[in-house]
């Protein structure tokens, strides 16, 4: 729907998982209490928009956990969709009151429930408590567009990203900070390494090539065992042949990923509590 307005935000929490506090903001122009959110800029990824809007309205830098149900409502006669995530604080530049947001409160969930203006925000609180808050993200990326396999005359492992693929890799740079992967692993093929390379360069993290993620060396049992043993936030780049079965084995869910797209598996211990799919 071309008329759809898009926005993104987060329910930010701190403290103990069993007794979290959430950040609630007051907007003087609307005289309401709600969660930080805002409109996507042109061409902006929804994840990048959530990070930016939370920071602009609260001064907080956050890491995203699992996605919460999107909220839909009419705004000036147009349908608006707001995507939300569970988020926890990674940094705090300090809250500065302004014309758009003049107050920030950290409240226990029950107090926040009573203060919130909108019923859909209350629904987000219910979703917040429906699954673990502390999760470890595993980002599974399908390499970006790399032209046609049939048109490439050299070793297929050397086939590079094309212009669209490079654009997808650049968009990935804006989304991965939401998860801050400490470990970057890739199929040894050029197109997979190049998909993670712009992000890796920016954060100065080495990409580790792994043959078990390649199309030719892929082994369902060994590859799954390798990835399932990753215990830190990580981004893994591989191929169409590998990723759907890997996601299905790890989570029990089937996910189709287009070139440049990625799935985020949120894990609590050995259990996958959420699977999300995003394009770039």
C-alpha cells in the first residue's frame, strides 16, 4: 500500500528482567504519554529508524531484542504502521527536554500501564512480558545481489556483488548496530564476504571465513552444530541453499530470504524465542 505511513520505535527497559522498568515519554503537542517512536526517513530501514528515534527522543542508545506486534491506526486519514521492538539500554547521553518530548519517566510495568494514553501501548506492555526480555541475537544474512551465475565466466566463488548488492550491504550497515554482533562469520565466497565487509570495516571486526557455510562444503549436521554453538551476538552470511534449512533446524520455522535479506533469531539459552525477517 503506497499510502501507508511508516514509523518505528521501541519499548525500552532496564533493571532486572523479573521487575523491569520501561521508558515512557510525554509529548506536549499531544499531551500524551507513550513510547518513543517516529516516522521513517525516505529510504531508511525500519530498524535504523527505531534506533534513531529512540535516541533523539530519550538520549538513549539501545540494543534491539525481539520484535513486538506492529501497531496500526489512522493518522490524518491515512493508515499508519508503527513497528516496535523490545530494547535495552546500551548507552545514555542524558535526556534533554524539548518541544517534541518534555519529560521522560522510568516506571515499573504496572505504573506505566496506568499512565499510558493509548490502549495499543498497553497492548505492547502485555507483549513485552509474553517472552524473555534478555535474548542473544543471531543474524543470518543471505548475500546481496551478485549478478547472474550463468553470465559469470570465472570461478563462481569469486563472483562479486553488483551495484544492487553493494547497496544492500550499505543498508545492512544501518541495521546491524541494533544487535552489535561480536562475531562475523561468512561463507568464503566473495559475494558473502563483501556483504558483511562494510559493517566489519566500520566496527573493525574481522570476518571469519567458514567453509561449512559455503554451497559446496555445506553439511546440514555439521553446519547446524557450528552455528548452534555460537553463544554471543553474531552475524552469519551464507547462501540460499544453506539458510532456509539452517533456520528451520534451529527454530522450527521456515523462512525464505531474498538476496540481501536477513533473519534474526533471538535466543534465550538454547531456545529460540523469536524469528524475524527483514529486507535491505
